[in-house]
């Protein structure tokens, strides 16, 4: 409609040019259970277990996880650096690019994940890449997907995408009370609005959080200082 108005010279320019409609929160997204993730890690081959773990417990995209280097594992600081991703190149090879949205970032990783990665590194890695594919390169996206499907079958769980481990991580942060900006930074989204559009249905309703905050404030004031016991009847 706007383009037609511009074409017919009713308006000088399209005021909506370059804008994007917000995505609706996907209440149908699949978030695997903790039991399912545990079954996958248990059934996984040793070489791949650490890759699934960085997706589930650090929220990395598939290409970001495959592109990790040993130097990105900062064990003493309990941090992971995300500075690149693997993509499929023409001819079947791989190419290394900056992360999506240029979302270079530091992940504040759990201690157990850092220990798992330390064991993975100690098991013997030749070269810089944390996960090895063919010819000294990181694994191809197709190879990662193939092994992922085999792992799901070995774990005897319903099939779902590797990207859903990222949803698992995000849901855990939200359940722990992390705000949208912190979740956005850890996931490497371009803006908090993308995070909110994707996961808004996982955050508590504003009514619930506002009511809980006001209740806590009221009890903090009345009970100790005024001597009023909330819920009791007077006279």
C-alpha cells in the first residue's frame, strides 16, 4: 500500500521503508527437558559430548561451537570467547566468518562446563581447533548435524534440532531471574528486542512480578515496624 502511494506520488517516501514487523513469541518452540539433555550427553561419543555441552550450557550456535579454539577456553576465568563461526563453503569445504550479527562476546560459563572442556582438551587435541573435522579444519555443519542425529538415536529420545539446546540454555537463564539484556548478551542477539520477541513467553507476566515486588515492599514496612500481622483480623 505504501509503495503504491509513493509510486502514485501521493506521498514523497515510504515511512515504513527499512522497518521490520516484530516476530511473535514462539510459544511452540521446543525446549528439551533436563532429563533429555542428560540422556544425550550420556549417549554421546566422547569427542562430541563437549560440543553438545557448549550449546546446552553456554548457548552457542552450531557454527560458533564448531569454531571454538583451545585459546577460547579461559579456564581460570571460567569464560569462553566467541569470536568466529564455521559455515559451509562452496565446493563442500568450510569457511570461517565472524559470528552472526558480529556478536563477538564473552560467555560466563559454569564451572562444570569448564571442567568438561578441560577433560576434552586433555584427551588429546592436535592443532588449534577444539573440535576437529577433516584435513585439520573444524567440523563441517553437515557433519555436525549427522552426528547429532546419530546421538539422538543412541539416546533414544524424540528428534529435535541442535539449535533447541540454545533455547534450553536461554530458558534456564530466564528461570533463574536474568533480565533481557543479560540474556541477549550471552546469546549474542543483535538487540534485546530480538531476545524479547523470541522468549517473551518465558518471562513472568508483568502483573506477577509487580504484585510480588509490591507485596515484599509492603511486608518489609508493615510487619516489623507497625506491628501489623498481615492476614490477621482486627477486633
